[in-house]
C-alpha cells in the first residue's frame, strides 16, 4: 500500500474522485492482470492510478516463501483523501 501511495500524485481538483483496480502479484513479484473495477470518470486520474501500480511494482519484490499460492490477488482503492 505504501509503495502505491508514494507513486500516486494526481493533479488538479480530484477531491471526490475515486477509482478501484485489480491486479495480481506473481511469486517473483511481477504484476499481471491489471484492470479497473471502477473508473473515476477522469482519464488523467485513472492513468495516474495505473501508473502508480506499475511504478510500485518495481519495489514489490517476491512473495514470501511461506506464501502458498502462486499469485496474490489485490484490489486497491484510490481515494486521495486516504492516500496521504
């Protein structure tokens, strides 16, 4: 969550905008299957959300050895009032 929040810097008046995305983190830490569950209605905001996930993916690293599945499904909500 921290890595995504650090990479999310929407511009302009985004007060009430929200977006929700889905993606999977593979065992080696790569991200796959990105898709929007809910779009904000503002293309620039949505592109910033997608870019934040893509940028943060470089810092995710491999899943822990004790994690039994091959992928970790993630649903992430972009809400500027909560990502500070």
